[in-house]
C-alpha cells in the first residue's frame, strides 16, 4: 500500500503536470487566451478536487446506510463513475460559461473535451507513476 507521502506526491504531480499539459492544449483547441484558460484550468482542478472528496464521502455514506458496506461491484463502479462525471459537468459548465462569456452549449463542449483529456491522461499518468514509483511489496518474501 502507498504511504501518505507517496499519495501526496502522486496527487500534486498529477495536478501540476495535468495543468502544464491542458493549458496549452486549451489555448490551441479553443483559441482562448492562456491567462483565461489557465484560470479555468486551475479553478476547475480545485472544484474537481473538492467534488471528488464530497462525492466519494457522500456516495460511501449512502452505500453504508443502504447496504451496510462500501464494496462496489463492476456495475456499481460504472454507475459511480458516470454519476461523478455528471455531477462534475453540472458544477463546471456554468462556471466555464460565466467566466469565458460563452454559451452553456459551448461550455459543455469544452468541458467534455477536458473530461476526455483527463480520462486519457489519468490512465497514462497512473500507469507511468506505477512504473516509476512501484508499490512496495507488503508481503514478506519467503525463502525459495
């Protein structure tokens, strides 16, 4: 299992590298000035971080109350993920529309593009992180 320090390194480098990548991509893809897209990216990252905590805590509390545990089947994991993303889109779209002075539709398209980027980025980042910083083997080694 990873240590608290390792988890903090993981989260901070994930967010930092994500911002370094997404800001120039957003400028190029949407033609938005770097400063404006930078603000959008940083605020979105902060909202996503807070939403992750609140959503997972709430979801687990509801599960615990309804079924007495928080173990998630594959089907429940898919539902959990989709509901998480819908909630995050609902939180971010009005902010994007307001801050960038664009329509809700344009904000939704931008947010979907950002979400797709982060889905791919998270997969690649976590895979690379596990290769660079492997999880220490917690099991004792037995003699051959």
